[in-house]
C-alpha cells in the first residue's frame, strides 16, 4: 500500500578487527517516513489508567489535574479507536464503559467517558499490577492493532508484592505499550521505570499538576500517529557467532537483550513496539570466532519485520548487513567508529546518573560525587545539553571536562527525580558534528 510508511535501515560500523578480535559493534539506524494516512486507517486501542488512591486528594489539585488530563486524552482519540478508562487503587475498576470491554470513540462515547471521569473520587491504596492486569484483559481481543496505555500514579506500589507486579509485567510484555507518568514527588522512579521498560514505554515526571493536560494530550496524539504495530528487529548470526547485546540508544537507552524471541535457526527477534514516522538507533554487539587476516564475512543480517497473518511468514520491511574483517594493520584495527563510541558513552551516562543518585540516597556521598562527576563529563562530551542542565541542579560543576563536581547540599526533590527520569534520554550527535 502506498500510504504505508517506508522503512529504511542504515548500518554504521567499523568492520576491521585485529588478529584474534571477536567483538563486532554496529549502530543500526531505523527510519520510517510517510504513511500519515495509514495511521488513521490502522486499528487502534487506548486504555487510560488513572490512580485514584487516597493520596491523589493530597493536595486535591492532583486529582483535578488527572481528571482534566484524562478528558484531554479522550478528546485526542480519533473516531473509531477502541478505548476505555480504568481507575486504580487497591484494585482496578472500570470508569468507562462500565463493562470490562473497549468501546469505539465517537462524539457520544467521548462525552459519556468524560462525564464518568469527572465523577472520580480518591480513596484506597496502590496496586499497579492489578491495574495493568485489567488493561491486559481489555486489550486481549485486540492483538492485531496498535495497543497503547497511559498509566498515571502519584505513589509507591505498596499494596502488592514486587513478585506480584513482576508476574503481571511478564504476562503483559509485548501485548501492549504503556507510557507511565508520576505526578508529584512521592513515587519511585525506579519502580515506574521498571513498568515502562517492560512495556516498551516511557516514564516521566509531572512535578506541577498544571502540566499534566498537555502531557496526556501529547502522549495520546503520538499513539494516534502510529501506523505499524508489533515491529521487531530480527538479528541473524552465523552458526558459530552469538549476539552479545541489542540496546536501543536513541531516543532513549533501553536494553532489549533479554527480550529476544528465537524466530528461526540462528535468528532472534527483539520487540520494538509500534511505529509512526520516526527514527530510532540501536547498538548491536555480536561475538564471532576469530578469523584469518584478510578474511571478511557477514557477522549479522539485520531485518525489520512485522508478524504476518496466522500461518504466514513475517513481512520484511527493511534489511542491512553487519560485516567483519580481520587485519594486521594496527592503524585500521584500532580505529573506533565515532557513532559507536558516542552511544557507548551515552549508555554509560545513563548508568552513572542512576548509580550516583542511588548512592546519594544511600548516604554514600563519595560514590555519588564520583558517579555524578563522570556523568557531567560524559554529558559534556556528548553535547547532551538537556542532561547537563539537569545535572547542574544536583551538583556544582567545577570543571566539566574532568568531571570535577561538588554535591549540592539542598536539592529540590523534583529536580533529582527529573534528572533520574530523563537519564535515559540521548542525543544523536556530538557537539560540532552534523
């Protein structure tokens, strides 16, 4: 179909290894363009999950903002999209419709849904797994279209065990995408990030309730712009090779290695979720047995695929090759691909920010200073100005180039949480590069 998005894969790598070298690194850039009309024809389902635990009424502005944001999201649904609104506390319950099912969006259902949302009241506790379980039940009959959920909470997951939440996340993985938002500063970033990562979504802090409406509208509009569901990166390797890791590195860092599903002999699929017109970058590392000097081979065959109808092969949207060649030319074998180095640094940046903030929370100020100092250095090298600005709210920078910093004594909790939630966000180029 001409209105389907066009996909392209570009492989950026330095293929030369020294004698005895084993690790091949490549940046796989995936871009989709066009297909705007396809998004409006693609079957889509949206579930909006609103935390209505008792703490949402302290202060009352949180619940009022959540109601207004959910209503804005409902308005942003296009006609024909299947949707539902769920209320979450110790348990999950239907807000609209009353039965546990999705209904199609039109003027009447939007109106009734917004009325139902307007009647929400806050009471009870927080059990996020039960909320997601109900969302999964709602999406169950709808496994072949775009499936997206928004989850808003203001607190910690105190009314179920970690094991209960993990079991639900395992069940829901690859069944729908969920973007998570925390309102206020009484929720755990690591906890909500775990949910978002498992469900291939993003996590964000909404420190000021008045910003929630625009955020919900933007998330819903982005979901409405998706045109292809259940895209996967298929990586084939030779019989004696193995994939060390597959990580998304743009627009955010997300490790997909553990998500592999074997799809054919020597090939595995890594889920990428739904796509509209956008581009993302992936870092693929493959281990190969050492070859003779002068030998060149295909270390990996990368395909972008979507599932075909039952009983049929997956549709291939684009392909690319990862090559490897052995050389005794030291200048050639020690050269490092600039984009591989750039994204390796930004993946480290994500790790050291999260480690530094955790050390600060644990009272280990030496480790916190060292990690956050390294973060300042890496952010400066990468030209990641947004992260640099957030780091400067947590540390006083004495020398960015060497990562010499001092921890600030009094840090606004919202600033700390903002740095934590934004820590996975990356930029494509270093300063001075095109």
